[in-house]
């Protein structure tokens, strides 16, 4: 059976499963649409949370960024994992106990202000839309390769699928679909990693293989990778090239941005009790760890395999020839990915070889040797987002493994996209329309408004996904920065400080979000329009702080402004201060759910 047919079988089979679940779990009420009726088992909710959390950025893009960025990009792992722990321990149980399932509703009630609720709606929509751009980018990448269509066509197909099961099923359909998607994505991620680890190190467990001996050379795998990339003019893979300041701020932005993301927070309202919310948070961490412990190994081994493919006779020998690319079946993946535009190779010096190296190296001795050899620039360009999807092909794994990872990549992107779209939909229908514009709207009308707003959000996300501001993981990092600077401080102060009032909360959110958006636009272009930026992340405006790291600074601004304004204005009413106190009582809901 040819590869294309295998891809169709695996991808088509998984989609048929998702559709069947969406039809079976169709939401019939707003409670089922927003929170799945609050009856999901903690283990299943943990699995669904894992799928919701492990997006296209985690599945498709993170290992790709680690492949080419090495040690410095481990901040993605540290930030996202630490952020989830922060969310599970500091926010989720208290928000679940408060009893209001959307972030803007909590902020509106805690800060006794419709204005605060509306500002939170704006913050949520901006962060979630930016996040969903990354997911749609991942959908387009996966579809374009495995269905052999243009990236834009793949994006449209993915949008249509999300539209069907998310709009139809709401949180109820999404939850049970995400359970199936988690099983698909974790199987698809780990099986190729196990194969590749066995090939390169003889170790069954990829995390063990990462720190084991490279079978072919007898060297430690990371030492071999360091050697080969440095021989090609790249930075040491295990070296630290970013500034410590930027790496710290980037990790913090991801951590606190994680804790402010509404599509994960709402998952803790789908279980029956507060204790179940804690339990499902623990299960989710277990399920997430299964992928996150494998990602560094997959990234490093993928980079080594790619480099060995391009230099089959070693870096001192001749590079891979165009003739080999055209004639060897095991290299067909290069031609297949070239069609998508995400991999490009060009024989610039006309010697019939494709030299893959760092033509921007600052190593003078290396540059002199390159000039002596007559190389005319790097001749291979690889988009980070294809590394995980292309890994099985690069490693010459069986066709069913290649088809499996296609299904897994799509499952990861679609599961998170659905969760984000639901968060956007809830903010518009429940917080904006019912909470502000039309409080007397019927349940049927609110459900219709939720489905319409989700449909509009899908269209907007698809349009923006056609021209994303970076790789999937980079785009997602921007969303985390926006959540970190706006939503997280408001939630933390709302739970742990009785002194912050409505004026302080509103001023803090606006200040944090505003300064972060401006900083991002200055580096990524205004409204992400190409060539409208004044700075770049390689040459940032403030010290060495990149746009993806500024969320932590925005959060500090938010906290500072909120405290300053609250200190200069009237303290919150006594019943609000009592409410804040009751949220933190260990047992019983008390006044927190009876207000």
C-alpha cells in the first residue's frame, strides 16, 4: 500500500472517530456547551486537559525549535511545564470553588465591575486568537504534506473539521473528542521516538537514549551532535547563546501565561467537585509529562538524522547530491516536503551538491574554509515546524508510522484549536451578550449566539493562520505573553489580595496588555503586517528582551499599576473582602458559590 493511501486511512479513520463522538456528545444545553454538564471523570478530564494543553506548538513545533535551537530553547519545556504546575496549584482549585466558569465572569464578580469583565473579555479574545493562529498554522503544515495539498488548502480543510465538531458538540463534544485525540497524539509521538532512539543508541526509552552512546560513532549522542553542528558552522547544540536575562524572562512569560490561559482553566469546571479538579490537574500533568520528556530526545535525534542525511559521507566528505535526491527512494521525503514550500533546496554554486551549513557563522576559520571550497551559501532551508512530522521519513521508518504521526499532529492542533475557540465563544456569548448586552436572553438564544461566535472565530483564525507572525511555537509564545501581562495578574490579585479594587484591576489589565501589544507590534509588525516593524528579535528595543519574552515585563507593569491605583482609591466593599477570604477556605464552598 502506498504512503498516500496509508495517510488517508489513518487520518480519515481518526476524523471519523472524532465526528462520531461529536454527534454522540452533542450539546443540548448551555451547561453542556460550556462545561460538559460538570460530569466528566477526573482521569478522562486529565486526558482531555493534556490534549487541550499539548497543542500544535507542543507536538509539531516544539521539538523542531529544540532541533535547531538546542539548549536555549529548553525554556519552552521549563516554562510550559512549570506554568501548568502554577495553574494547577495556585489558581484552578480556587477558581473552581468560586463557581464561575469563565475568566471574565470571575473578574467581573470579584472586582464588582461590568467594566472589569469587559476588559477581561478583550484580553481573553486577543490572547486566544493569537494562540489559535499557531494551531491553524500547524493544521496547515500537517495537511499540506500528508494530503499533498497547498498549506492554505490544508488550513481550510482543518478549519472545516474543527467547525463541525466544536460548533456541534461544544465542551461536551470537545471533551470526549479530546480524550480520543490524546490517545492518538501520544501514541503517534512516542512510537517514532522509540524507533529513532533504538536506531541511534539502542535504547528503548528516548529520554535515556538522549544521554546514551551514539551507536555508530561510539561517542555520547549529544557530544556527537555538538561536534557535527560545529563542524558546519552552527553554534554548539548544548551551549548557551541567548542572554540569561532574556531566557529567564521568556521562561517566566511562558509560566505565568500558561496560568492565565482560559481554555485550560475552564477544563476544571467540567468535573463534579473541587477535589476532582485537583485530581484531574494531577492526572493531566502525568499525561503531559509523557510527551514533554520525549520532546528533547526527538529534537536532538531529528537534528542528527537530518545532518547525517545531508552529509552522508561525513562533514569532511561531499554533500548529498541532487542526483541522489532525485533517484533514491529513501530521499523522496525531500521532494514531497519541497512541494509544500516548507523545505527548499537550491544548488547555488552549480556543483550538483546541496551544501547544508551556517553561512552566517562568525567563525573566521570556518568561513575561510567555506570560501576555499567554493560554496556559495547554505543550500537547504528547513521550516522548524516540519521536523517532527518529517522525522519518521528522515529515519526511514515504516509507512504506517509516518501515517500515524500525521494523524497525531492533526489531533494535537485540532484539540487545542477547539478548546481555544470555545473559550472565545464563551467570552462573547456568556460574558458579552448575556452578561452585558442582553441579560434576559433565553438559553436557546445564548446557545445559538455561542455557536455563531465560534463560527466567526474560526473564520478569523483561519484568515490569520494564512500569514502567521512566526513558527507555530513562536506564535503561541506571543499569546502566552499577552495572557501573562493581562489575565494572570488579575486572577492572582483577585484570589490572594483583598485590597485590589475595580479601578486597580482595570487599570492594571489595560496597562499590562497595552505595553505588551505595542512591544510585540514594534518587533513583529503592526497587526502582524510584514515590514511594518521597527525592531527585530535579533536586535530588540529594550536590552536583549525579545518580543516573546516581554510578557513577564507586562505582568510586572500590571501588578504595579493595579496596586498603585488601588492604594490611591477606595478599598473594596466588605462583602467582596469576605468573598475573597471565603475562596481560600480549604473545605466547603461557603459564600464563594452563594454570592
